[in-house]
C-alpha cells in the first residue's frame, strides 16, 4: 500500500480534499483523468475493520507511488489554503450583502483580521517585526518564528463589521463589561472559525458543528440587544509585562481539584481566555470568561485559581494544555519557553488529542482519554512566566 492511502485508515480525515489537491498537482500517480475512478475504488472498499492487508489491492491498477515528506507538506499547505479560502465569511449577526462591503461580483469582501491586536499587543511583544509561536513539525513540537503582520490573522469579518471590536482595539483596557464581552466573543469566533476551516479536511462530527451554532446564537442575541452581561469574567493581574499574548476558547473536563465537569448534550460549554500584556501599565491581564448561564460549571474555576495562589502555574497550564493561538517575543521564547517544548508536547498529547476505536460504520467512538483528572496541577512544572 502506498503511503498516502494510510489516510483511508483514519475516519477523521476527509481524504477526498487531500486527494483532490494531489490529483491537481499530479502527485503520487494521481491525476485528473483517473481521479473519478480512483474515488470509486475508495467507495468500494470494505469497512475499515474488515479490510485486512490485501484490502487495498484494488488500487494496483492505478500505478500509484509514495509521496515524499516534502511533497506531503506542499500538498497540505495547499489543502489549508483552499480550506481558508472556502471558509471566508463575516460572522457578524447583521452580515449580509446589503450591510457588508462586496466586490464587483456581489461577494462579501472578508478581510484578514488579527485575533490579537496587531499595532498594540503584537507590536509590543515583537522583535524585528516578528513573533514566535510553537507548532507541530514532523511529529515534534518546535518554535516557529513568523512575521507579526500575519500572526493571529483569521478571515472572519468584513471591514465594516470588524469595527465591533473598536472598544478593545482602540481603547485602553478598563475592565468594562463590554470589553470583557468583546474579548470573549473574539476568542469564541477565532476558535470556531479555525475549527470550521480545519473541518474541510478533518471530520469532527455533527456535534462539533452544533456546538458552534448553539453558542453563536447566544452571542448574536447579546450583540443585537447590547446585553454584555451574558458573559461573566474573572480578571487576574500579573504585576509585570510578560511578552506573551493569546486569545482562545475551549472546554474543560476537570476542575483544579480533579473533579469532573459535567457538560450537557445540547452544546459544549466553553471558556474564553485572553492573555493581555499591557506595556503602559507594566501588567499582564488574564481574562477568564464564560457564559453566565454556564456559571454552574465554570464559576468555581476562577475561585479555585484565587484560592490556590499559584497564578503563574494555573495560567500556564490552562494556556499550555488548550490554547492554540499564542505568541511570544522571540528572545523571551528562547530564554524561558524553549526548554519546555518536550513537556508541552506530552501535555498537548494528553489533553488535545482524540483517542477512540473505529466502529462498524467507519466512524470513531471516542471511548477513552489520556487526560489525567489532576493535570491542572501542572506536574510537568511548565512555567510561561520566567520572572
């Protein structure tokens, strides 16, 4: 079996998107003239659990061959580019052809928006117009230096409706209810938009899509009614400027005492976090937010952080285990973060990776998790705050 057919063993991968690019690029023996026959051969395969070692002999007639690591990277880059292009739309509740800027063909023009303030926060933590993040590269977690102008961008608003964030883009942070709502809303949109992008080539299942829809309804209603009280926020202050910034959203399975958090079946209840370094104040603010209607699940998290008096550790573990949209000053990363890459890799494997068994419908039963109930105790002793 050629190496790229291994995608067919994982029901979470939307292999058709990958093979479409391979066909267009004429890689691995795929090309447009035989592509439909190739897809038909895929559809004729037995279910994954019954294929066996000879199940892929049907592909021998296509004269396929392995692709290199370099070719795989080029293919995935194009898959991601197309996914980004296909998922451009304006998230604002009032978005329409009449309220958004449109091009000559009447299509809404979506601009590249920064999920972390570009001219304020990113400028303050950058060096030579660059910032550092960490990414998985060939199976290992490694630092990646990128240009500030492309850090944290997503294609989620038109120029008109991006103005909804003026109170956090242009005004000093004053801990107002509106500002905390906007930080939470942006965290929600950024995480949801990225998930929708990735869902073009990864299958997260119908529940993930439903979670986005149901949570979005709550935010949209609040925006229309200007009811910023739907978000409840706990604000923590570190008495130094730390050149780290993040905006992210995720759910927690356990609290800091290792007690399981019982989520509903209607939608996944998330928390929304923002790490906001403010050079002028010589402070770094950590904003932990959640929907007020989810307070019965998450209110205790803020209280536990206050009572534990391990603020640096607690913020680190929440961000390190769950946040994907995080940036550091390059020198700061080398000095204080690089040494934790191996442990961060282990932590992310435990807390972010899906694990399950393939069922008889080629789906995945998520029947087990490697996440320890006490992982928020930060047994790896990772510390994002070096002074």
